[in-house]
C-alpha cells in the first residue's frame, strides 16, 4: 500500500516538473520573439540609412534616378509591416509598445511624404539647373556680338556661373549674390537684341525657378535626414527591451523555482530510498546475525549429536527434529542469498538517486545531465517496482523470521530432550 | 571684362562637360527575368481574364487593360465599366506596372495587390459589392476551389485573389527594347536619330522626372511646373490629383509621373486622356513642365527616341 502512495507522490512530482518545463519553454519563446523583433528594428535602421543616402545622392547627381530611393522607401514599408505582424502575433503586447509602433509608422508616413516632396522639387531644380546654363551660354554669345551688349554679357556670364555654384552649394551659402546679380541683369535686358528676348525670358524663368526651388529642396532634404526615425525605432526597442528584461527576470525566477523543485524532488526520492535502505539494511543485518546464531546453534547441535552418536543412537524424534532444522536453515540461507541480491539491486538504485541529488546540489545545474539522470532513476524505480522487488524482500524476510522461529523451537525441544 | 565673360563661359562649359561625362545614365534596362511563383501566375492569369468577377459578368481586368494588341490599355480617354459606366481617369497600361513605385494616377495604392482590389469593387468598373462577393463567385466554381486549394492553405480569400492577380501582372513586362539593348552595349540597336533624341531628352530636362527603369513611374510631380495648368484646363473641371488623397495643399494637380516605356503605343495621354497624339503630349510637356520652346525637329527626335523604348510584348 505504501508503494502506491510513493508512486502517486512520484507522479505528482513528475507533473509538477512538466509544468515547470512548460514555463521554461515559454521563456524560450519570449527570447525568440524578442530576437526577431530586434532583427526587424535593426533592418529598419539600415533601410532608413539607405533612404537618407539615396536622398543625398540624388540631390548631388551621384544617383541619376529615383529607383533606389523608391525601392528603399518600399523596403521600409515592407519591414514595418513585417514588424507589426510579428508584434501582433503576441497578444499580450503592451499599450506602450503599441503606441511606440504607431509613432514609428507615423514618422515613416511623414518621411515618405517629405521624400516625395523632395523628389518633386529636386527634379524641377535639376531641370532648371541643367537648362539655364545652356540658354545662358546662347545669350552670352548673342549679346557679346553687339557693342551695347558687352556689359549685359558680362553680368550674364557671372550670373550663369553663380547660378551653377549656388544650385550645388551647401546649406550655408546664401542666394543673395545670385538675387542681386539677377536683379541687376533685369535692369539691363533692354540692351539685348530683340531676337534674344524669348531666350532671355526662358533663362530668367529658369534662374527664378532655381532661386525658388533650391530652398524647398534643401528644406525637404534636411527635414528628411533629420526625421526622428531612428529615435522612434529606439523607442520601440527600448520598450521591447524592458519587456524582455521582465520576461528574463521571470524566467530566472522560474529557473530558481525549477532548481528548487528538482532539489526537493531529488531529496524526496533520496529520502524514500534511504528509508528503504535503512529498513532493508536493518532486516538484512538482523537476518545475517540471526542466521549466524542459528548456524552456531546448529553446529553446536550437530556436534552434540555427533558426540551422543558416539555413545548412543539418537532417538527417531531427534533425528526428525535435526532434519527439519537442517531444511529450515537451508531455506533461510537461500532466502538470505536472494535477499542479498535484492539489496544489491536496491543499493544500485539508491546510488543513482544519490548521483541525482549531487547533480542538483551543484551550483550550475546541468539540465541535460539532470534530465538524463532523472530518466534513469525513474526507469530503475519502475523496473524494481514492476518486479515487486520491495514486496519480495518483505516476503523473504517474513519467511525467514518464521523459519528462524521454527528452528529456534525445534532446537529448544532438542536441547531440552538432550538435557533430560 | 572680356576675360571675365570668357571665364564664366568656360566654367559653364566645364560644368556641362563634367555633368555629362560623369553623370550616370538616368534610364536602366528592364530586367530580363522576373522572380514569380508560376502556379500563382497561372491562377492570376485566369482571374485576369475572367468576366465572372464583375457584377453583370461583362467586364474583366483585360477589358480595360487589353493584352492582345492595345499594349495593356483600351486606347480610350476613359474606360467603360459595367452597365456602360464611364470612369473618370485614363486607364494606364498594365504592362510594366510592377515597376511603378505606386499604383493609380494619384498613387493611392502602394502595391499591385492593393491596386487589384479597387477595380473589382468600383461601381463604374467591375462593380462587385465587396471582395466577399468575389470570394462567393469563385467559391461556386469547383475548378477555382481546387486551383486555390492547391496553392493556398486557406483557399479562396480576398487576399489570395488579389495576390494571384498581382503575381500575374508582375510577368507583364516588355523586355528587350532596342533602347535596352543599346544600354546593354549594342551601339547599333537604335538609330542615329534616336540617339540624338535621347541626348535631347536628357538635355531638355525630361529625365528630371522620366528616369529609372520604367522611364517614369517612380515619383510624383505637379502637372504644370513652370506654367499654370489652369491655363490649359480652363474650360474643364480640373482634376486635383493627389490632393484628393492627401488633402495637402501642395498636392494639388500632383500626379504620379507616368512611365514612357510604351508611350508611343498607348494614346490618348495624361490622367484625363486629353492629348490625342504623342506630339500633343510632348508639346504640352515642353510648355507646362519644361517652360521652354523646342524646335519641331528636336521634338520629333525625342518621339523617335521614345519609340525605341518599346520592348517585346509578353507571351500570354
């Protein structure tokens, strides 16, 4: 009956162990989820860098079309979608993280708009920057051919140069030089030949376009580059890291719990084992001791019998008693042999249990090793239980006790008769 | 004085030389191979041509985007949908549309898949009440049920329908145009006039907007950059373009820059189909977008160059 209680206890402990395994698995899933989210966020930062790079390159003609820029903006959109999908795969995502993601999406939408505006204005600027010098050169040629056009031609030439410089300048350079020269030129356009008036109109139109568009281009360029996409990404990451830290702490607690749990489990198994060991050890010792006594008694009886045999024949009843005792002692000896074999088996089992206990007492528990040991202990226990080794030991001991009692009684009768 | 003038002219000249010599080509060839899923392409093709996907069973995607001889359009100013309803904007070609950075004239759809939803449920196009109606129609057809089941674990869904159509549309590329062959190194693939037209196309500033692999289709631009478009459209109700999507003031008259890959084959032109011929369209661009006058021979050379952009029609 006691074995059933032990089995139930063992099963309960095992179920508890499985539940803690479940928590460990959940912790592992948290880590994987966070790692994937981090990869998406890292990619967003990289793609945002590519977008910025393309913006600068298209501004300064290092990229001569917008395909890369458009592809990078699309890639950013796809990556955000992938991030959001990944985040929503976890239902317990916090409100703070959700708000951060929303802010990131808004920032991206703004950047997309700013990028589109940059492209539009940059194209207009490029168009005029490309065309103004062409028509300007034509005008220089025409005006320099007439005497009164020399001054005009000089202004035009300087303006042409400055328009080019200005259009490719950095943010710090101001348009005042171009504006002043342009205004001076406009006061002198009377000196142009009539045939050049249409060309001059186109030229001034494009110079004005350069003056108008460049501030927009630089404004959108600067806005796009300075948009806080990285800040928003780090905002999401910061919250995710917070969540993960909490999960890790919980996981660590689960770890401590698991270690404590398995220590208790191992201890309980050890205690149960020791209980058997003590009980069986004491019985075995008692049996051995008693057997030695019986053997000693038997030898004495046998010696007495041999002595009396020399003097006279033993009575039939004495002979019967001695034979019975011989049989009983033989049985007890066999039983003791069987018992000793069982005790060896149980000792082996308790050695495994001790090993398991030692493993869990170690500072850094090797989970794989512990699991392997638990498995072996359980298999061994099940094997012993299946073969009813524990019951058999009890039965053997019980039989031996009875046999010894019989031998004792027989020998007492024999001695009594001898004395008489 | 003369020295300064010469210095200025020299600077200008050097700038143009450097600009031309070191600038990368603004146009790139269409990739010869597309990365697609053949089973989805087959399903998408079937859906593309299926008139069942309209409220009266009369219209398919192919009705307005004809792949046989009309280069992915219907060659009409605006298309005719179910019950003879008229659309409001010109149907752009579906060919090479996968290369566009957004879809529709106002760029309201980011992807082909997003775009595919609207015609199906637009009352003046295919007229379905919802995508669920499309699911119901297809679910009544055992062949479709089986074909979807072979590709998608969740069978017929709105997402799967549009994804298959989009996958098919990704294959609709006009590769190997003479100009692409020229870009790939065959100097004789285009004529001398076409080469001159390309140089003019660049020097007049057309490539400021029409650039990239699709010669456009990768940015928005205001219609009427250097001249007010209201001067052209005074007599008509003006389409405000992207403004209708964003409500941003600066998006008024802004449209997606169309691809010029098949421009010579797909009249009429612009969002309203208002330019009947390629000459009309180029003239309008020169006047309103470039703000200049261009000799007719230059314009014609540019148009000749545009004809070199036409590649092979995809095999359907």
